[in-house]
């Protein structure tokens, strides 16, 4: 570490109130290393949907050549838009009829393809939100901006047991478990906080920056030297199905029991934290894929195949805390074998059952 960064760490340590020096030192070190990793994301800025369409797609979609739906043809695009962004993206990625895979340009990223589709749908009467980057570009929202816009409602006052912004003593025990674990908890959701804090378009990098800021608002990750590369993996706990964004989160009951009484809403939800081993709190959040608004009034069940006890089916209860809606309950997942958790969703006013599958392993 350089001298400037070491001095920042020392300054942060002196500001900690009520936490042991050893715990704070661990937390500060984790904060430093974690912040460094953020700087390596998005070495390449992905193009907007309009840019991709102009340079790649317009040759066919601008004129309707080769049977391609023409940009601006509302009827042609309305029928295709019913398949959702995921369905249309798969066609573009794999190729369909006379359109080659990746639209004939293998250098296009998945996000660029999704943005191009969104642009053409919107230019033809749609109202879809342009997908955010999977690689955390330099234009990502800062930690301070994300916190002020989305997180302050709970973390400014500590409502519902949320650790307050800048309260290093409250954050230190959580940070000690590791920033990746803390970030994954925020991404997956737990208790009264649904996945991604109820904001579907927050990227993983923005969530990491927000956590870093809330732990120490005076820390500036931009001063840290970035490594050359950081692997970016797709989120296995997020799916887009039938016009819905489905977020899956799971937290062990054991970890909830170890926290201070009243620190998390899970301690009193669903009749309280169950006794015994292998219990987990499952949380599902639903958002409209176009408008990004939370879907209320859904009926949700989870089904888990158990070779010994047979299929376990559990209804999830609606959770409304601070006007944020999600669905959750406790389930038992014994053993170390991988599980496939099937989520059965019935949207309000729709008799169909929509199925999403997520993997889980202890």
C-alpha cells in the first residue's frame, strides 16, 4: 500500500467509535482492497442502443430488408415485444431465419444487443428501459449518489435495524464477514430489504460503492490503484421472465439468530426465526421489466425437491416495509447437496402460473 492510502486507513480507524481496534483494522483493510477492485470494472464503454442500431442493425431493420421488422412499424414490433427482452435477445444472440448470430457482428456484447432491441422497440411504440451495463462502466452512479437517492430512507435513521450511514461501530461486525458477503446479502435481499434494495436497475458495482460509502462516507475509492482486470459474472439470482424481473435471495436462519435482538426484521417475521439447523429465509422480489415498478398482490410458492421427504412446497408471505414490497418465508434445506428451487408465480389478474428456477447450495 502507498503512504497516502495508509494514511487514509489510519484516519478511518481514528474515527471509529465503540468498535474494537482489531475489528476496525480488519474492516478498514477489507474496505481498501474492496474499493481497489471496483476501479477495474468496465475497461470498455458499451454503446447505446441507438449507436448499435445505426452501425449494425439499420441495414435490415431500417428498410425491412430480408423480412426484418422495420423500425417504426408498430404492428410488427408489438407482436414481437410480447416475447419480452429475454426472448428477443435470444433470437438475436443465436440468430433467426436470415439474421446471423449477434446480428452478424460477434463483437457486440449481450448488453449492446439488448440495448439495440430496446431502442427499436421504443422507436416502434414501446416504452422499455434501456438495460444497464453488466460490466459497470465509468458512468455508474457513485456510492454517495446511490445512498442519497435510494438508501438514506432506512440507513439515515436506522429504521428496521438498518445500520446508520457512517456508524462504523454498527458496520464493522458486518464488514468483518467480508465485503463480498455483505454485498451479496444486499444483492439477494433479506428481511425488510428486498434484492438490490428494491431498485431493480442498480448494478452490482453500484451496490458495492453504496456499501463502501455507508461504512465510511469520507473514504474515496478513486484514490486507490486498480488492478488490470476483474472478472465480472452474471447474477445467477436474477431472471427476466414473461415481462417480470424476478430476484431471488436467501439468508440462513442461523446467521439471523446470531445478530443482536431486533437488528433484522426477519427475527419477528413469519412467526419468528425457526429453531433447528438448515433453515433459511427465502425472499422473492418482482418488478415489471419495462417500468421497473414493484409487482404487488402476487401469489408465490416455492417448491424444493427433497429425495428423502418428497417435494417441499411453501407459500411466501407478502412483506411491506417502508413501502417496499417483496415476498418471503422460512424453508428447510438440509444437507450439502445442491438444490433447485422452483418459484411458482401468479400475477394479480392472471390465472397463469409462471415458473422460475434458481440454484442453491450451502
